[in-house]
């Protein structure tokens, strides 16, 4: 009798478990983040190495989600830089205004050329840093950070300068096009990305744009 009840219970339990097991088989877990996750949307080839990025005390994991609040200020970047080389550093959003409909791909967030060795602060600012401002309801955007080695010290004379209070010159940027135009070494020596979606800091960020 006890055995019969146990068998019935086991049969019920097995029946209840079956659909869940079937669901898992139908939807395999997503692959882990990789440097291919923005190829070819941003660049033709993935960067050689993962770029080390730190926003304040927060060390970025590749493809991790951060909030606009966490990325207000420019991050610290570390890569295997040669002291005698110059680099171009870029942060760009291919998912503007949304990943589903990226009609403004890419929105340029940060561009610094002639970075001597690994010292971004001593580079030539072509676009001042602006943090992530994904509009409400547009889901997760990818924010891609790349470091290209330059053939040498370069003149960026015909490249516009973009300040942090203006959107001018930021939408419909292409870092691939920029790298081709200035013959930067490809693929990029280092890169990474994070994901972000709207949070309540975004209206403050948008208010900093006066044009
Ligand atoms: C920022 O750039 C815009 C567009 O080029 C310009 O109109 C504005 O005067 C600049 N603002 C500052 C503070 O330089």
C-alpha cells in the first residue's frame, strides 16, 4: 500500500517535471558574451584582446549590464600599450535609438586620438565623453569601447571637434569608417562592451545637450 502510494507520487512528480525538462531542451542557454558580439555592426573584425575598463571602482566584465548612473564619468582604460606608439580610443553605440531599429547607428560617445602610450588623458579629444543615455523603452544598447594603434602621430585637422553639450557630429558615426579613413591598424588592439538601458539619470544627461 505504502509502495503503491509512493509509486503514484513518483509518477505525478515525473509528469510534472517533464514539461520543464522539455522547455530547457528547446531553449539552450545564451552563449557567453564575446568580442564577436559587435561584429559586423561596429567593426569588420573583433579586437585582438579584451580591453580592461573601470568605471570608478567598478571593473567591467565583458558584455555586462551597467546603469547610466554608473557610467556618468569616463572610465579608466588599460591595455598592453607600447610607450612609443600612439592610439585612438573610441566609445560608440550601434543601437541608437534601439537595437531593433538602429536608424542612427552609431551614436558616438567618446573619441580621443594621438593617445601617447596608454595615457588617455594626454590624447587629443575629438569627441568629449558623454555617458549612456538610452531613451526610455528602447531596451538594452551595446556600448562598444575600442583602442586602435595608429601608424604614428597623426593630424586630425579635418575631423570636427565635438563637445559634451552638443549632439552635433555624433549620430550616424562609423568607427570602422574612421579607422579606414585614418589608416588605423586593424583589427583594434583591444576592445570590450557593456549593455545599458534607461534609468532615471538619463533625463539629466539629455538635459546637458543644448544643441
Ligand atoms: C559645443 O559645440 C557646439 C556645436 O559645435 C557649439 O555650438 C557650442 O558653442 C559648443 N559649446 C562650447 C561650450 O564650446
